C-alpha cells in the first residue's frame, strides 16, 4: 500500500525558506531524486548534488530526517531533504506554476473588489486558523528554533492570504483588525518575535495598505480605528498620518 506523507505541499512551501524551497524544486524537476523508496516510517532516496547524497525524510514531518550533506550533518533542513519530501508527495508528477509560486511577504493585489458575506467569512476563518502558528513561547530553550519557524510559517501563510485579497474599504478594515490582533499577541500575548518575522510582516502589510489608498482613497476611513492606539513599534503611524491629512483636506 502506498504510504502518503502527513504533510502537504503548502506545509513544505510555507515552512521552508524561499531559497531552499526553490533549490529543492530544481532538484525535483531535474530528476535528481533517484532510487526513491518507502522505508520504515519515512522515505529514502539518493539525491544527486555535488555528489550522491543518501537522504531519509520522516513521513510525518518534512523537516525531520537525515542527509549526508554538510547542512544535513548540522541538523539543518537542506534542499535534498525538501526535494525528497516533494517527491514523496508528487511521485514524479510535474509541479504546476501555482505549486512553485512563493509568496513570503504580503503584497497589494492591485485589484479593486468587494467580497460577498460568505467569502469574507471564509477569509476571516482562514486568518484565525493561521494565527495559531503565531503563539506564545513557553517552551524550553531547545525548541526555540522550531518556535521561530512556526512564526515564520504563520507569517508566510498570512502573506499568501493578504496578497490574494481585493482592494476596498471592506478589506482594509479586515486587515487593520488583523494587525491589531497581531500587535496584541506581541505586546501582551507572550509571542517572542526575536527574529522579527511578525514585526516584518506587520510593516509589509502597512506598506500594502498604503498602496490600497492610492487605488481607493475610501480605504483611509478604516484607519480611524488606529487613532489613539499605542502599538509595539508605532507601525500604525503612517496610516494615522494618512487619516489625519485626509481630515485636514
């Protein structure tokens, strides 16, 4: 019986840094994953790199396994392990352009539009589900790196959601609420953002909202909720300034 991984391609993509994922895709598409087979509770293959590397990847977690390369010997997720994880999912079938597309920062879609009640509810549900990756840090120091990876994955998933949204006052309100929720997690929610993943995501989302205003000036109205707010990094300042200047006009 075919053993399927517990992870999917989104898990690999959002939980792996961009350069490593892109190199792994190249290895997979170039046929460098050879002698693939199911073994114990995971997958084994020979990956052709600078030299042939023996690689084992767990069937529950794509980032757990063994590789003979330098990074693998340092317990660091390498492109060879990711390539084998991709093969375990795709079994040699081609990846689509959407499969390979990486969105690691939030962007303005550039498209005006309003979501239906049902669509808006679905987006809110997706945001709430993704927020679980951005959680308080209460563990021992040995899991700190895994914790930071969780924050990065959450921000990557949120970036993909934000980047697909249409531009409107409706969506601006949604994103302002999302930013305030993240800010609360940082200020009093116990999130340890030492690597700056969450803070970076917030600032990039603010940049996207500034682009919203250029496309639809009515979006400025949603910034009123930020007036008088005191945030962790004063990220709201440029949006409040836009609101204040609009009032003057």
